[in-house]
C-alpha cells in the first residue's frame, strides 16, 4: 500500500495510509464517480449482465446471500411488542434462550413470533434506493418482496442501466411504479426523498471517495430505516481470492474488476459509523466467501475477505 507523510496542525510529521485518506475524504464533485477505466469496464459487461453463466455469474450467485442477509436482518429486528400493543395481546418473548424449553413449547413460541413478524411486514410498504444498481440483479429481487412498495435503482453506467431496463420488461409485474432506474449519482437524488432501505452492494470499492457516498446515502434514510452494504477487506486473502484466483486463475470474474487499494476494511467502516453513533448503529456484519464447488456462504469473521453490513438509523 502506498504511504504518504503529512504534517499535522501541531507540526508533527505523521505517516498515514493513502487508503485511509481516500475513505475519509469528502472533497470530490461527484461521490459516485468512477475512473474512465472503471466506467469502460462496466459498460463492456452490460450485454452479458443477465447471463447467469457469463462474466457476472458470481454476482447472480451472491444475490441469494444478499437477499438472505437483508430479509433475515429486517425480520429479526422487528419490534414484536410496541408500546401501543395491549399487554394481553403481546407476544411472549422468554427472558432466556428458548432452546432451553421443551421442544413443543419452544416450537409454539417460535411460530407465534414468526407469525407476528409476517403480520407486521404485511402491513408495511417500504421504499428502496439501490445505489450502484448495475444491471438490476438486486433491484429486481427486492422489488418482488411483499413488503416493498417500490425500488429506485441508480447508476452512472448508461449501458448497464439499459440492460437493467430491458430485463425488467420480461416481468410484467415490474412496472415503473414498482421498479425504475435512473442515470444519476447519489448527490443528484433529491434530498427530500427518503427511503426505508438504502443498499450499496459491491460498489464502494469501485468509487473514488466512498466516505462521500456514505454521507450522501445516509441523508436519504428514513428514521428507523436500514442501510445495507457489502464490500471487501483490504488484505492478502482478499487479493488472493478475488484478484489472483477469481480473475486470473479461475476466471470467474473479468480481469480488472477489482483493485486492492480500493478495498475497505470492515473495521474502517465500523469506525466511521462509530463517529455517527448518535444517529446510526451497526447492527450486524457477516463475512462471506465464494467456494467454486458450492457457491457463496457466510463465514465466522467479517474481518477477512468479503463482508456484508447492516446499519440502522436510530434518530
């Protein structure tokens, strides 16, 4: 990694990483801007974006894990007994591990909780903003969820968005009221627009100023809403799996898709949100890895390789 030397306000010379400066900097006219090489790379992939056996097949496989993470996180954090619920109508939540109970009782309690979660979700209609939506793999899946009212996907690649729009036409349920795509940066989304879910999957490692992207994205999250992101830790394992093996040996993604210096450690994003803990809370983070003979699966550590993160706006 490139290192630079800087002089602080006290006159002391300190050594800091270039990557840290890039992540925390907000001095960029367009937060989601890509380099010319990055833009050309993604435009070239547009025609094959929806080929499940083509260059983007690894994204199609990852989408299953994405949806599991989003759906389970939302369900598991639904408040079953709000202050407005009468005591005699509240769902029983044991103050201990439910697995300690006899199986029939445990199953009854779990079923009652699950039924209540389904009932609550069936009563909401949420709006989603998918930033860096690409060809719409995630956008389409989100738009089909019963508790999602509409999805807006934004991207800066005109060719890729055209692929998304064409594929959307194959499903008559995905009309413009349910799913629409726009060629724009996150800064160009009206500040008055608020969303219950904002997603940034596999995009922060492609922009020049991820901190600015996050700042702009958070401005558009409803109170109580969710931010879901995924990116890649900047370590040897990530280089070995995503670049050396993924691009050059197994060739499961096109060469040039990833740049190690643009990867962001999970700890860096968590620290960034710690500085905003009065308004946002990191609820969960999970690592994930691609196994050629299996597909994507979650791992026990979000600090190695790829990872997902869920953040909720609390005020």
